[in-house]
């Protein structure tokens, strides 16, 4: 049976078999959360019908093409070459995330709740979801893009497979999504973040994006993330590293200075600050930061902190004193 026909048949069978209670759906419909719109549809979301086994590239192209600054080259064909794994006749979740980042998007995983998905739609963000259209013991993995919902009708709307506007009972969607591990993400331009993203997911997304992006784009992502999670040491350090990589060492020093102020017990923050001050020729400030790094370093960072301090002291000894 062709895959598209098999998927349709499997979904129809699953809808007939799923008689259990869809807990999240029932709760959302019975007592809609405050501020959640009763219905949303992101009708302008592009559609790319999938070819055989290429639901991953099609779903990824769907969410990337909606952002002109990052989606111009993100065609299903190109993404298929990048993320499709022939040996697995499919695409792994890690490849979906990496594929988005390679095309300039910040891919952030969402909390595993149905409410989070609906709130992202309300914020204007199509959501890539992983479904299991089979059974727990015989899975049939499938990527789709959630683009709408109607709480009163109890439906969700997806770009799925070869169907541009698939209307699915919300309870059925919940079962297929939860059965696949409640996994979902949004892909946004740097500087934007999901409405429901949690700090750990934002840190993971920003760090992953930094590895794939130009330093200036990583700086933009970190700065915007810090507007929401200003106390995060990881984000502050990432900002400093990205600024340093971009060539703006003065701004990098300020970022590391902020990190030491917010987290005075962080040896890495003091070490990076000392190194950056040294790069700027600020000898005394570098030595002071290095000494503080040694003072707070634990066993993991002690050797590195002491080596940096010794190096800076040697440089100071060899350099002529200013007149």
C-alpha cells in the first residue's frame, strides 16, 4: 500500500480505536485557560505536500518558509538532502532541530502540554509536532505542522502529509502526539522566542543556534533571551562568547563583567573576564579578575584559573612599566 494511503488508513483506524479519555483536551474544553482565544488558524502558513517518507523535510520547510529572512532556501528538496536519513527511511528529531538552525532559525522545544501548543498558535507560531499514527508497540512516526484549533468544535488543524488543511479531533491529536512523547518545537528568526518557552529550552536553543550561526546572529539571540531570563549564567556567558567571536571585545568584557556581578561564584565568568581584559590591554583589571577566578574555582576549574593567573603575572613581569 502506498505510504500516503497507509497513513490515511492508519489514522482512520486509530480514530476509531481511541476511546479512552483525552485528559488535556477535556480539561481545555471544559475550562479554557485565561487569555486563550477560543479559535485560531494561521491560514497563511505555506504548504508543501510530502513525498514518500519525507514528512520531516516537508514539515520543516512549512515552518521555515513563513519567515522570508530565513526560509528562502529551505525547500523540501534541499531539506531532504540535509535531514533525511535513508537508512532509517525518515528524519530524527535531532536532525529536524539541526536543519532549522542551519537555515538561520532558532529552534526551541516546547513544554509537553497541549495548552502550550495552542498558546504558540495564538502567538502566530506554527508548531512542528511529532505524532505516532500507529500503536505504542508498532509505531508509525509522522511529522506535521499544527496551524490552528477550535476549542468549541474540539478540533485542531494541521498541514500534514499531502493534506493542506487536515481537520482532526483534538482528542485524537492528543493521543497521537502524547504517544510520540509530546514532542514539538517552533522555528523562529533570531531575536524572537516562543511564548511558552521555558528557561532550560531557551538556553539549549541559544547554545545550539550559536554553534550554527554567525556570531552577530548569536548575539541577537542571546540578547533577546536575556530580556526574558536575565539571571541565566549560561545565556550571559553565551552573549560574552558571541560578542568576543564577533570582534567586539569591549562589549564582551562588559557581558562577562555582568556575569560576575550576577554570579560572583562562577569561576568561568571570572576566567573569561580576565582573558578578555587582557586582550584589551587592561593588565591590572585582568589580574584582578584572574585572582578572583582562582579564589572561587572548584576542582574542575582550579588548574585553568591558576594557569591563567600565572600567565598574566608572567606577562606583567616581562612588560615594561608605563611611564
